[in-house]
C-alpha cells in the first residue's frame, strides 16, 4: 500500500579483511527497528583496510527486528551485498601508520624524484590520486621513485617493506 510504513531494523557490515565473514568488529552501522526512512549514518575505516581491491558491504534489513548477524537469514527482510572500493583520501594530517619503521619521503612537494629512506631495493610502492585511484606502482630502486609523469596535485603513497607494517603518507607533485 502507498504511504504505509513498516517497522524495520537495519545493520551494515564491511568485510574489511576480506575473509568472507561479517564479524561484530566489521559492523559499521545499526538502526533499531523503527519506521524512519531513509536511515543513514557515518562510520570509520580501519587504517589496515584494503584500498587496492574491492571489499563487500553487506546490508541486512529485518521486519520488526534488529539484524544481529550478517550471515544468518531471518523470517521477513532481506540481505544485500555491494562491492565497494575504499579510497585513500588526502587530509590535512599525516596518514602514516603507527609504526612506520623510520621510513620517510622527501622532498615534499616533489618535482621529479621522490626519495625514500630506510627501505631495501625492490620494496613495493603504490601511488593513489586524491580520488583514491591507483596511478602508479612499482619497486623502489636506490631509495628513489620517479614521479615526473604524475600531473600536479596531491597523492598518497603506500610502501610495503617485506612483511613489516605498511607505511602510508601524502605528498604533493608540483
């Protein structure tokens, strides 16, 4: 019927670690059973979430109930999965991980060559633009990355040093 509201609860999860399970730690939103429509909210993305691959967001809605588990069906309602891309955004604060192992990048802003300290040759890097799109990747050689082909603007670089914590920082290409 037109104009009729039903009391429904909504819960959403994002499989941040891509293990196929929607755990309590991956629950990003809950709305208790009510007739408010639409429901909306905000959530935080963990620093270790995948940014170069899509993850799955699961949204569950249940009639007169609060969905508590993203994997078990219920009598009335629905579960929908959506592929999402988590984008690295440029903020005003540093985006380095808690343990950066002394890695630093310079100069910043940079014109052509970005220098990287405390990494071994063949360490993998990825560069993302402000929209979170991967625009460069490769191996660091001699502590240097050629960024001359990038257009002027802000970027985020991630560096994976052989099993150590991932380093992440922003830089500006001038």
